[in-house]
């Protein structure tokens, strides 16, 4: 099991990486298959160094991996942190569902209350 | 009874949808009366330390919890609109963060059941994600608790 702190700081990195629209667009492109920096830069009005900076953030967050081929270094989507981000939403839902189940109990009592 | 659905259709929003098996007058009462809120708003095994509701437009509300680790968690805000029993608008902040979110709650009733739709709007996606993260923290804490219970049971 992982200590709680390291798990959540990893998630912080995931969410920080996902907070930028360009980076989300890059991930959406990579969801269709691996691509080089040149290919990724093409649809954006951005220089390759600017795209490379975004790729570094995504790589640090563990959202993408880079190939070893020194010339091309193709980028690939890594699914695990994204799954953790989805898990985030499910945990939040569970927190509120637990609350609302307790509220259901309170409502049952209110319904039985003499008027 | 339909379970809660949560969606994030926009970067700064969280939408809640749930059906309660009770008339909306009772749902409204259970959501705005401190003695009743205390019974459901806390977390598993965590009592509310503060539950204050000044139920009028411009009135303040303040909910506090003490986490099992001993941290004090306080949410507070103000009532912007109160139209019992079908609609409320309130603001919410989470100490010590200054950001303010707005929550519009609508209750509609059909055949004695109440559908709640709540739309929470945050000042930025970063704040929205921070709020979503609060579920992860408590969810994780509760999972650890449950794991402990299982370990003790075996």
C-alpha cells in the first residue's frame, strides 16, 4: 500500500497537468495513437519548444511516455494516472452518496412523524 | 431509489442528480434545519463540530468537521436565494481558501418522490478539481478504515 501523501501528490500532478487546454488536446490526440513532437505541434499555433515544455509537464505527471529512438522520440499515452483521475470523481460521488443515504434515513423518520 | 449521479459537463462545474423517496417539503427541511443536517452531512464516523444555519437571504451558514486525524475542516457561505421548497442558491467557501463557489439547488416532486438537481459553479477549474479531490482524501481514509475493520475481523 502507498502512503496517502505520495498518492495524492501524484494526483495533484495529474490534475495540474490536465488543467491546461493545450495539454488536454495533446492527450486527446495521443489517445488515437503515438505521435512525434512535430506531429503534435502541427495543429497548434505554437513553436516546437513550447510544445516540448507541455510534453515535459505531461511526462512528469506520468501521463505520457517518450520513445527511446533519439531522432523521433514518439510520445505515447499512459493510462494509469488518467484512471486515477477518474477514480477521483467516483470517490467524490461515493462521499456524497453516503451522505444522501443517511439523509434517506432522516427522511424516513420525517415521513413517519405525526402531523 | 436512484443513486446519486455526478457529472462535470463544464470545466468549472459539478452537477448532482438524485431522487429521494419523500415530498420536497421534507427534503428542504432536512437540508436546512441544523438538528437534521447534523445527522447526515458529516462523514462516516465523523461528527459535525459546527452546524450553524441562518436561513434567510443574506444569512450565513457554517459547517465544520473534525477529521479522524484531528484536522478541523470548515465550510461556510451565504444564502443568496431561498424559495422553499423548490429552489435555493447559496455560496460556499472552504477554509482557508478565499475562493467562492455558487450552488443552485432545485427540488421537483413527482408522486411523492423528490428529484434534486444541484449545480455547483467554481471560480476556476483548479478550485473545482480541488473540491473533487476532497472526495479522494476522505474516500482513501474511509477505505483504510474499512480495510482495518476487515483485518480485525479475520
